[in-house]
C-alpha cells in the first residue's frame, strides 16, 4: 500500500489533535490539583502574616484591600487587619510588589498601628542567586522596628537610609520601593481600619514564624 503523502491539511489536523489532547490533559491536571494549590497558597499567606506581624495576646485577622494611587498609578493592596480581643486595631499585613532586576518581587509588610514596620517577607522573586536573592536574608532586618516617618525608604547612594546589598542596588531599590508603597497605602487608609470591626469568624492567634537566615555571598552577575 502506498504511503499517504503529507499535506498541509494533514499536518494542521495532527497539530489540532495534539493541541486538543494536551489541553485536555492540562485541564484535568489543574482540576485535580487546584484545591491543593489553593491550600498551599493559603498556608504560605498565613506564614507570611505570622512572620511580618507577630503580636501578643488573642489576635483576630480580617482580610481586606487597600485602594491607593502611588506615583499616579491606581493600585490595590490585599491586606490582613489585626485586632485584639477588645476590637482595637493593632496593625496590618500588606501585600505589595515592585519590579526588580530579574522580575517582579512580591512581598508582605507588617505595620503596627502607628506605621512602624514590624517585619517584611518576600513571597516570590526572580533575583540573581547570591546577589539580589540576599534580600531575603539579613538585608531585610534593617527595616524592622523602623518608622518611615523618620527612616527614609531609599538606598543611601540615593540619599536615603537603606544599606543596599553589595552589587545588587537595583534589587535594594525595588525592595525599598515596595515597602514604601505599602507604607503610603497603609497610612492613607489607617483611619478607616481603626473604625472597622473584627470579623468573629476569622481565625485568631497565630504564632510568630522563625526568622529566616540565608548565607550571603558575592559573585556572579551584578545588578548595579
């Protein structure tokens, strides 16, 4: 029997069949794993809140969002508001982001009611290992217990108070700007938070997560 010659139509049909099968498999995998992925994301979010906003006593967290215009751009910041057992506003964990050297840096920043930074946590990034990635180590500690009302969230070479990571100024600038976005949004909306009532169904009391320590090394590509 003579072999059927290849034609453009035959190739297109084959590609369509492959695409349909691949799409079906991907859809099936997503359907099976989406709940697990959602649970992992929820646990990661809760761990970040614990890390950036450790508070004493019985604390209730209420999910909310902040609308704020930063440098002329309208932005939405997801956040979790913290209230004590008497319903007093204690602070907030605010999600924020900024473009770094390797891509977007997603973060969470914890603020006490007066605007003092309680902690920061990098949720995801694509910065250079051994350089920009060092923002997840000791670099972030310099922001703890600082109030941006007096502490300038700008690297020192640009006139601020932040010690930049060696050979990773772009990353340092992005980290500082992400924190500044969260701070400006938080302070602008703080009066509203103080009038909000805690949701009774929210899970109370989350223990502080252990601080992360990464070894800092130099070398490789610079993002100066």
